[in-house]
C-alpha cells in the first residue's frame, strides 16, 4: 500500500490537470489500488472496497473506502472507513466517516450541522478510542484554492481519523495494522449503533444475551439491508410464503409491491465474517405479521414448521 499511496501523492496534482477519461492514474486508483486493499481486507462476502478519482471530472480529494454491506454499499450514505487525500497532496487520512450525499439531498443548508452532530453521537457510542486513532479535525482543503463542496462535508463528517504525512509514510506493516484496527472499530460501532437505534423497536432482542445478542443484531441488519430486500422481492415476488397474503389484494394500490424479507439462516449459525446472501435460497418473503411471529418460534429458520403451526391453528 505504501508504494501505491506514494504514486498518488507524487502524480495526482499533475495528472488531474489532464482529461480524466482514459487517464492511467485514474485507472490505477479505480483498479490496482482498490484490488490491493481488497487483498488486505480479505472478506468479499462482508465488505465492498470502492475508490474514486472523480466522475466526469477529477475530484480534489481522491479516496478509497471499505463498506460493510449491512450498513452501505455506496459512499453516498451510511458510515465507513475511508482513505481520503488532502487536495494539495501533503498527506491523507484513514478516517471513519459518513456518507454525505443523502444527508445533503435531504437537509441542504443543515448538512454540516447534522454531520457534526452525527459524528459527536458516533464518538459517544464508541466510548474510549485507541491512541492510534483520535477525534482530530481533518483538513482536506487548501482554503485559498479549493472550492467549497464535498471536501468540507467530509471534514465535518469525520468520526475518528489518523493522518499520514506525504513526507513520512509508515511501513507496509503499519498500514495493515491500521486497516485491521479501524475495521474492528467499525464493527464495534455498527453493533453499538444498531443496538441503541433499535432497542425499543425489537422486543425479541431482549431474548438474547452475549454472543447470541450480537448474532441477532447481525440478523436484523441483514433483513433491513435495502439492496438485499430488493433482490429478494425481485426473485420471490410479493405474496407471503407462510399465509399467502397479498397486500395488493387486501389494500389495493397502497399494498402494491409491499412485503418483508426474512433471512432463513439460524441465528446460532451466523458468524461475523461469512454470511450467505442468496436472494432465492437464504431468504423468504413474509407479510409483516408472519415475519413478526416466525421470530417468536423456537426455530425462525424453519418455514415449514411455521406453516404447519398456522395450518393447525386454522
């Protein structure tokens, strides 16, 4: 990673004066840099690695990010670790930051305040942070030359970060250690954040303790991932697989294309690292009532037993 980062630092300022299309450095950031980080992360089932030097035109601050698929699959929303460069190439940060585009679209003039409030909330949820990362203010812009834009938003959205000076880059081993550490921090924040945000909504959560509680929270994250839900609905349709309810039949236009996705893998078998996400095999579409009730059974992964229970009740 060290040599790859050094190439960006030494070439970006000059290359960004040229057309972006078919530029070798742009391709390098999009492909080679991304692929090298993917090797270090080494978990394609859980994480997506994405990078950018701009779309249509060069960005002032190129970046490479790691997305937990249960939180986001895009830089536009959620929160995620990201390497992001200063516009003058004097250095770069490894920061746990927030997607800003969605917040900007929904809140416009309040974007900066919301990002700062969210960052403060996330830090409180993390509690004590290692000495390696801190809540330092990140500075991506040369105030005299850079137009106000996403860079300012990312400065406000920083949760924790570590800075690397272009004149004193650390060893390859240090970069790998830092990536491993921020991924562990990322996992911790995901768990704590989800726990706080949903503790009043999920009564079933109270039935689990310790590791089982973590697995339950992971299960719920899977079921709330909008990208996965869309795939499941497309593959399985909109009729409840347990009771055959079609919301469109009962509620008309209001119920059109409405259904919930239930992840069938038993909670006890979930691991932090490997999760099956096959829209046809690992999920089932259920109406809201059946989805709620199947979670109250001894084995929420057993659809046939749940259907038999419904049949016997009727």
